[in-house]
C-alpha cells in the first residue's frame, strides 16, 4: 500500500453532499451535525469506509472537523493545513476556522443559538471531547444530540466495505517480549486503576499488546478492532476473524476469547449489567462506550489506556531494531540525495522524486533481507512554494518541477518489520539565496539544540519545545507545528502520548522515540524542515553535576545539506556536533553504499570550516 498521487481532495464534492445532509437534518429535526476526521479508534489514518470528512468536504488532511448547519457550514483545521484546506474545500460552502484558536468547543458557545439541536455520532467523539462540547452547548442554550446512526453513512450510497487485511504475528525477537507477559502486566495495571476491565480502542495498543500487525489503514500496520482486557486475565478480542490465517487464529485463541466486531456492544452491556467497573481512556475511548456502560448499570473508571506508556517506552529489542532500520533507511536516502544531485534543474517533478525514493528504499530493503513493507506516511515532496505547505501531499494536479533557485523539501519514512522511520531533508536546487541559507541555519540551530539537550527526570515535552525555536525567535520567525511527535516500533509514525510541543504534557521517559523537526515556512516561496528521529536515553550523572540527566540519541543517519549552512551563525559546539554527526553517518552507512553514492557521501559528510565566532 504505497503512495498514490490522485486522491487529493476535490472541492466540487461539497455542494451536492452538504445539500443532501441538510435535507436529512431537516427531516430529522436537527439544526446541525458534527463531522470529525476520526473513526471509532481515533487514529491518524482511517480506512476508506470511515473517510466521512473527506467525502463530505473534499478535505484530505489528517486533522479536522466540520459543522454543518441548516444555512451555514464550517471546517476547522490547524496551522498545518491552512493552505491545503483552501485548495481542497469549496469556500463558497465552508468557512474555514482555526482548530487551535477557535475549536468547536469554543465556537459552539458563541455561535449556536438557544434551542439549537446539534447531532453527533457518539462512536466518533471521545468522552473528553463530548464533555467539553456539551459544556459549551449548555452555555449557549443549545443541545448536543447523540444519534443511533451516522447520517453520512445513510446518504453515502457507495460507501466502501470495512477493510479485511490479513493479520500476522509480530516476531518475538523484534517485539522483545511475549504477548502473554505484556497482557499480564496490563492486567496488573487495570487492577491498580481500580477496575475489573479496560477497553482498548486504539489498534496500536492492541497490536502491541498481542504482538500482531495488520493492514487495515494506510501506512500503519494495524488491524482494526477492540479488546476488553480483564484484571483476572480473561481477555476478549473483537476483530473480524476472516482476517486470521489458521496459525494466527490458533495463536490469538491462547491469549483471548475471539469474537466478531458485531458482538462488542453486547459484551460491554453484559459486563455493565453485572455492575462491572470498566476503565475507559477519556482521550481515546468513544462517548458511545461511556453511554453503554453507564446506561446499563456499570461504572466507568476514567484511566489512561494501560498500554500507552509501555508501548511508548521501547525495550532493547525494539531499540536495536530501530537502529538497524535507520541505518538501512539512511543508506536509501543517501542514494536518493546522490541521484538528485546529478539531475539538471527543471528536469524532475515532485512525483518523480517520490517514485525514485520508494524504489531505492525497496532495493535497499531487499539487499539487507528486511523488505520495505510500506511508506510510513504519504511522502511530502515540496518544491518551491509547495514546500511551504507543511503537510503538502503531492498529486498529479499539483506536482511542480524542481527549478533552479528554489528549495526542495522531502519528508518521508519507511515501515520495516524492525522499525519505523521518518526523516526530512531540505536541499537547494541550484544556487540558494542568502535568506534561504540564513533561515536554514536558524532551523538547524534549533535541531542541534534539541539533539544536545540534557534534562532531568520528569521533564515534559512542553518544557523543552522552546529550545528548538529560540534562534528563530531572535530573528522574528517561528513555525506553526510541534517540534516532535512520538514514533512507534513498526507501528504508527505519529505515536502518543509523548511529544515535544507546547501541548506536550507527558513526561519524557527513557526508551521513548520522538522526532526532532523544527522548520520555517515562507508562504508562496519555500519551506525548510530538518528532521531526525531521537531516542530518550537513561539518566546519567554529568561530571561535576548534582542530578542525573536524560539526553537524546540521534537515530536518523543521513547528511544535512552543507550548501545551506552559514557557519558564521553557528557556535563552535554546534559545528562540532554537526561534524561528529556526519562522521557517524559516514561510518555507519558508508559500508552500505558504493560507487557514486559512496563518493558523494564522503563529500557530503566532510567537516565544515570552523569559522564560528564563539
């Protein structure tokens, strides 16, 4: 399931489909309806069947919400998608609102009139989200109305079937721990939370806990389903059993009682009627689950998904796998960058680069007996002004030539069975301007600042996010995305709860993997981002210090383009870090390439002149 180039959103779909939805609302006594990007699992990627927001509006981004009223319609997106939404959505139908500055919970309070009835699908909104939306609606005198069936599913006559990709067992040597041992740990955590059961709604948690992988959504090896874990270890798994080859079925039967998805609601109701205490994660679990438990006499225990932190803190087998995956991936990226350097400006377009990168990743995987399973997300291949669109997705309609005097931003990743990668490199096509070089160097300073940071136990991502921005701030610049997201182990490339951002409230623990990706974006001109993946290392004493400090190990191995670096803006220790990093890149991926690529790599990783003033 690799990248395609023809599924960008279509603004033309909005008008007729919104009209159908409004007719349904009128017939059912509702004044509006909420349409989130999410499915029942609240993941980043949704199956085609669940792409309701895209079907209704044309918007294809990974985060957004629409509110359709009888006479008005609004779409909420964050800073990553402010340009994309205007290309994909009919602005004569939808007004664009900020998902950050004026989210639906705030908007409802100020815009819904007294007595208004706003429908929502309780399977598609979390417990915490509905709590905030209800509070906002009550302030305006409006009412949120949970619906038994989603009206989009009623009017979407050719809605695809649910996915049914085969499930496979994730090998123990890569998982690092038997599933039965993981489930035993989780059972103990459920009991500690004061519950008898916990519902896993996140397919990443199910994949990790049961050591399985699937293929139900794009670019992330997940099998969609639910699990009810029990403190007494009588676990239940709800998944389409047609996905299970014979060996997988036998394996899973040893770990849990298997059930079809259609039995899930009844199982929750049965437990609730017995008075069970059931743990639900308010950030992940659907409001429908709270309703099912409480309406049938059970007790909801609000507690974090018990698998989230164990999944995020990688064990030694997962860390070793990630290091191997990054060496392999770095060799592929080096081959791509070498090839790109040999091309004449104006001869390639963005799609050609994506296609070539997939080719070299496949080839390198085959050479090392660890095949590329998929890309880890749709490659962002942005030339010139397209690079300024933070989550740009190239299509046949938008693909630009890589022209002289422009910057080219390439953000990509691979899914290998031993690890998930994510890397961004920005390169000049022809001669870059001095402004481009200055801004690139400011971004680089932020990336190095995070890479070299030491921090005490208990530090949260929000407390270090500014380190990546200080150099840009001093020049009156910033970037409208977080500095880093969590990364899974042959799982989601955007993994929670760890992140480096203003909203990063989770403590950074040893074993967590994150991205380190400051950027700068000049609308209509160019974009810059430099991204490496990093691993939180165990806290160690610093000579002469009082407190043991965590640090970061850089996992990604690929050159950073020296043609864009102004060494006079770097401190001496920043130059030294860059030279050490490039020396490591050459040492680790040099043996995996040869010929022209090796010669190019030796030049690309050679030390820079040390003309820093400090």
